[in-house]
C-alpha cells in the first residue's frame, strides 16, 4: 500500500502509479499537452509539472512514479505561474484563425481557460498541405509535442511521422519527406485525434457550423465493433472520433470508421417510398406503398403458398430489426424462407463452430490478442479489412516478440511482419491444415491431457492424419514442407496460441470443412478455453454476426438454435404457430426463383445483385420474380434491376438499437439525428407492414428496448443483457442473468455440445473450378482498406479518392509475358463472363494468381465469378475462379473520378 497526500488530501494506492494517475484518481485536474492515455508518457510539454515536498524543482507528473509518503501540490501559485508561462509561449505559435476554427483542440481549450489569446501568425516557412483527402496538415501550428509521432508508432504501427533535426530546428514530416498524400498514411486519423493544436485536422465538412453535440455509437462497417462519437453540426453528421474507453477499439478507428460517414447526407439519399413502372420511379405515400406490399404478398401467398415468398435481413441493420425481419417471415408470411448476407461469408464459420464446439461464434475476445504468444492468421487480411484488430495484432507482435504465422496466397502487409508466411495456392486450405495436424501428431506435440479430458475420436483421427505428411501437402498447396513443420511446431509449443481466420478460409467449396480442420489444430494442442487461445472468425460486416444470431437463417431461430429445439418457447412468446416447412437459404432462393417457384422477396439493407457470385445467374433469377421490395438508403443495383417498390430506411445514425460484433459483444447504437424526409427505421417499417397484414398485435413495440426485451425472453443466453447494463460498454453472450458479467472466453470447462468435442477427418476435395489452357490464372476477390463491399456507402465519401476503382493485381513475370502494362486496361474473362479493368503490377500475388476488389459497380467484378458453392452450407466460392487476361489497346474503363 502506498500512502501519499495530494493538495492536503490523503490517498492510499494499491499499486504503483504515476503522479498524474494518482492526481486524477484523487479528483484533481492537471493540464497536459503531450499526454495521451493511449501512449507511453512523453513528458515533453512539462505542463503537468507539480510540486513535491523535498524536491528542489517541479516534477513532471506523467513520467514520475509515486512513492510512499509523497506530499504533492498541483495548484500552488508558483506552479500556476509556471504553467501560464508555458502556455503563453505556446500561444505565440497559434494563429487566431486556427484558434477560432478548432475550438475543441486541447491547447485552444487551455488558452481559453487561462484567459490567454493566441498571438501567433501563420509561419510562411510552413506550407499548408492538403494533399490527403481526409487530413489537413498545417505544421505552422505545430508545438512539437510529438503525440502524432508516438500514436502512429504505438497504436497504428504505421510509422508515418518522423522527427528531423533538434532544438529550435526540430520539425515533423511524413515519411515521404514531402506531403502526407504521398506518404504511407492509411488515413486512420489517430494523429488528428491526438494533436492538441490545429496542426493536424480533419477535412470533414461542417458547412461553417461548429459541432453542437457528440453522440456515442458503434461503427457501421466491419465486424470489429469499434465505438465512436459522431459530431453533429447544423443537423448533419459532420465528424467522428474514437471512444477512448471502448473495450474493443481502445480509442482507435480506421479510415472508414473515422471518415466514412458522409454517405448519410449524399445527394441521392432516398427520402420517400417509390414505385417503379417500367424504368420510371414514382413517389408514393407510406400508406400507398405499404398497402401495395401487403396486397401483393397476400395475393402471392394465396395463389402459390407462403413458401413462394422470402425475406432477407441485413448485416447493416440492428439486432432488433433483424429479429423482427425473421419474425415477420415466420409469423406474418408463414415461411422459413429467411436469410441474410451471412450466407456468403459467415455461415461456414458458424456451422463449423456450432457443429464441433456447440456455439457458432468466436471462442475468445480481442483482448486475447495481447495474451497470446503465437497468433495464426489464416485467409484474412485484417490490416485492410479489420484494421483496428489488424493493428492490435501487428503491435503485439512488434512490442512483445510474439510469433505470427500468416497463411495467405498473397504477400499482405501483415504477412510481411510475420515470423512465417505460408504462401499456399488458392483452394488448398485443407491439405495445409491437415499437414500441420500431421506434424503436431507425429512430432509428439499433442496436449495429451486436454485430448484425454475433452476430445473424442482421437484414435480414428490419428490413423487418418498419418497420411497427410508435409511432403504430400507441399505438392498440392505449394508450401515447403519445412515451413509447414516450423509453423506446426510454433503453434503447438509457443503457447498460448490464438487463431483468426477470414473469408480466404470460408469462401470455398470446402469452406465449412476448412474451419473444422482449423478447429482440429486447436483441439489437439489444447488451445481452447483459455486466455490467448481459440478459434476466432473475423466478421466482415458490422452486424453479420447479429443478423444470423437473431434468426435470419432458414433453419435456426434467435440464439442460433434449431427451430424444433425451441419451437414451443417461441410459439408461446409470439402467440403464433411457427411454419413446419423447410426454409430456403439465400442461394436456394435464387435457385427457386430461377425455377419459377419463388415469386416475391423483401430485401432489407442488402445489395444482393452485385455481391453474389455469378451475377448473370443472379440477374436471371431476379427477373423471374413477380414482386420485389427493396428497403435501403439508396436505389441499389438490386433495386434498379428488380424492385417494384422501394422503401426509404433510416441510417445507423438515425435510430437506436444494438449491434453484435465478432467477439459476441452486443453494443449500443444511438440515434444522433432525425432521418431525412419520410425515411423510417427498419423496425418501424416492418411493424407497419405487419399491421397492414393483420398482425399488428404481435408487432406492437414503442421502442428498440421493447424489442430487445422480447429477444431476451426467447434467447435465455442473453437474458441478462439489458439496455441499462450495455449503456457504458457492451456485454458478451452468454449472459444469462442480471448479475452475470458476460462471457469473454467460451468452452472453459466443457463445450456447448457436452464435455467432449469430436475431431473431424476431412479429405481434400479440389474445387470443380480448375485452370485450363484457355483459363490459366486463378482469381481471388476481396476487400481493401478504403472501400467497403460494393461501395454503397464508401463510394459516397471522401474515401473514394483513396481507392476509386477496382484494379487487377498481377505479378511482374505474368504481366511481362502477356505484355500487360501497369495502369493499362485489360479484359478479365472466365467461363461465366468478362469485365474490363486496369492492371496493377505488384509483388503481392504470385505467378498464375490474380486478385481484385469488387467495390466499383462500373466494373461489376462478380460477373466473372462462378456457380460453385460450399459443400455444406452453400456459401459461394469467391476465392477460386479460373480466368484469362488480355491486354486492351483502348481503355473502356470508366473515368476514376466518376461519382457513384
């Protein structure tokens, strides 16, 4: 116990702290300029200096540890005079325009608090840098606190900002040596967030209005679940900043979370219901639109039966809204034909985890990153697709010396930081994973105690895995046998070992089985149920985990339970029977539509057409439907091609609710502004249509908390998760009672299916999609850092300037052989279609392999992807398409500056 006195107040501390920590915990305020709690103390500004009895000079509070018996004064006349002198000196560097234009900056707030005015004028030797579309750089306002340098190094790990010279000649420059726009900056905005002056500021538009209030909410992009605050100016979302205390993002955001909000006020945002006659959209009243929907759904049901209709929930919508979407399908329409975009990405992981371990979700939490000694990233590119988690992985490796294994056909930025990069051929995940298991077994690296206590079918697995030697796998997957052995030994011995995987593992014909093979590795090494371990899928969209968990799946209800397992409970709570017929998933819906048996769809917040593989087949299926309702923010590609009615929805900033992130954490979404025009929250639209169709009493809710409380009734594993408890930070399910703190780690003592988990013996079945003389390349598709999925949101933000078009990554040797030039157009052709796009010659892909993103709707990349699906859950195979590449003399690629 450490005893000390601060400003005459006695204090007892149980652990060693800095003076600054102690002062703040005692309730006193000490100003700082170079301090940021996300960073190691810098101590350069000296503004936090305090008097300590017995010391001859003031001590810097942020860097000085407390000691027993200390007597500290934070506000003596001499200390206050010292601080005022420091602030007066800093004020000479600040221009009046910066002071007035950025009132929230820390130095500007301190100047106002001490009644000091800026006296500086903009230094002519410091040029304004507006080369970056997201960040404005004005180093004439820099006070050399070094926070930008440290946060880029310690939090993001990008090392963009560098200090040159010393003393009065010291200055900070980006790593390009010139402008930020030509540097390695990834636009996360951390430097802007920490900068205490106007040296680094957002380029967000506030239309001349100052921020009137900030609202805490959850990001609407990937499944990491970062928390942010949105700043409102003149009734518009004008800025975003990270929540420092967020348990997930820990005060960090990526370029999409921080700057990707302006879609909310895009000029083509829809504000009224519309009906399409021919190719023309006409405005409707809500009454007319809902009446039309109700009439058509009832007509089709009466003529063709309820299973001629289907509903698609949304990974963009809240848990409450997805719960109502599946309830509407089952209660109002009387069908189990309900699904969501989880089908094309998340379902293979969920199915494998549910089948083997009993819960279709991540076993551990993001905080286990920092507890791991080995991190295995398989088929994921988190620095681009889950940037905050990617940064945490890289920083843990750099700071702690933890081992990093990356299995990926591409040389990603994270792979460059890895101890081992297993550069396998696309489509050969199973051989690699089986060979890793082979080494662990044959080298005697199995956790025998864990296997004896908690694993079934060990003997059978041991016999099966003997044949999968590293040499056999090398011939198939291309990874050297020695590298396979090194990776297996690291994972099995440098424990605890945690794995993260992405769509490079799941979007294959053996996607579900690939996840099962990864689970095998965790089981035989005992890397489950403990800190720093586990199998953790990185979810692609903000609420894809929640949409599926809420029951937007044809075979499961809320809580991801089989329909018959909880039929009685749901029928009791809903006061309605559940359908008995087997529902169709999204891919089966397309098949049923193509066959003429599915007649109508209600699509909520999901642009199906450009994002499903094999666009031509999807287009034909949609054209066969009699009636399609699209509910979204914009007229999507799907709406343009197929919709009869368009219903305008509220955005994430315009409603309350909850999202569920990849670590099973349910977090609050809070309304910051009103929806535009007549747009409505998805849940209100669903309830209004249910009432039109005679089920109003079953859909009578006053608020999102009302809906959530019903969810808690039917999902016992979430019964303890109230809105009140989630107000400060989210909770991780299972959380069964009000005194349950939630579950950070699953399967600590037993699995969801019982005490033992059975190993799976998975033979390799090559994809039907194979190269040939005509189609000699394998194409994989995926996302990039600055754009999100089909670009519906990000292409309406400044992020479009950072990555405006899709490009085709090709290695130098292949480009030279084909006479393909960097930046020049090529035709990419498969057995299913062709597109035109520009080539990007790069070392990130190997010979015979290509990669492309799919956010540019002018290119429509999924015209080339094929019809093959996962063997178990029917997820499309996006990662393996045989193609050929032909250089084009004249570009037919749309201009990169075109608006969406």
